[in-house]
C-alpha cells in the first residue's frame, strides 16, 4: 500500500522568506502527483499537477519538483506572503488508476 | 456549474439514522471521487466513479456506506445506521479523467453524529 508522508507537519516563517515543503512516498510506481492547498473549513484547491514523466512544474511563485526514483517531491514557495497561510497537501496517483493517496499535510503560517 | 457543489454543508444527525450526502460535479467531468477527512487525519479514499464503468468501491469502510452516480453526473453518498465514528468531513472531487486529472474539490459536508 502506498504511504505518503509530509514533513514538517507545521511551519511558521516570516513574510518574504523562501520555503520548501517536502512530500515522500513509498511506492515509486506512480502515475502523477498533485500539490493542493486547503484553507480552514474549505475544500482543497489543486496547485500543481506533475505527470510521472515530468521533473517539475511551475506556477507563479510556486515550483514543484518530482524525483520518482527516490520517492520524493518538494514544493518551493518563493517570497512567501501571509495569504499563503494554509495547509498544503500532496497526493500521488497509484498505477491502479483509481485513487489518490494523500499525505497528512503541512500547516504553513506566514507571519506579517 | 462553475465548481463542484456539495450539499448539505453541515449535517447533524442522531446515531442510528440514515444520511444522504449530495455531490454535483463540474459539467463534463467524467471522474468523481468521494473522500473522508477526519479531524487531524489525512484524506481517506471512499469510492471512485469513471464514466459508465463499474465504480471502485474498495475504500468504503463498511456495508453501511453506499454511493451511486446517476446519469454520469450527480452522486449521492448514503450512510445507513450512522455511528459516532462516521463523524467527519466528506469531500467530493471531480476531474476530466484520463484527459486531465487535476482534481476539483467541493467544500465538503461536515457530518456530526451525536
């Protein structure tokens, strides 16, 4: 069974810092990986989708990388802002094509 | 619709009652998922629908849980004889399927079983 781990569980940084969130998975036979953000009381918003054949994806201040062989992905947030405060989750799609396995998330607080 | 719509947003019920949760996916999305998020836990897969294929029910925790998707669009998750451990946020997501698997989530239904 695929296990997805996110470290750290929580992170607090001052505004303006660049930061990295980590996601690791136990089974490298994945189809794709997505990063989401979740605001309190809300659903999840997809930030970036990386196919298994890709190494990275970028959207604005966000850059996600994927190293399938080592079972790792990172989400890099440049010049963090208070509006980035949320919980960030990663999810991998297993090769059975039927489900995404989610990590427990990293709760990010960006202090003004 | 513009996004994935779930109703009700909150549901309080008594132990032993049946509940129905509704999900209206984005028009044209062939894939639909139900997940459950318990307090402080990760998302737990429940069920997956893809077009007219048989659903993947492998995540349903017991036979008290069932789901259907009518006409390839709206889905209903039914929990019979609710238990306190069923209390959680139930999230629905849809995607274009194999064309583009970016998931769009609804805001969820907060279920509280007293």
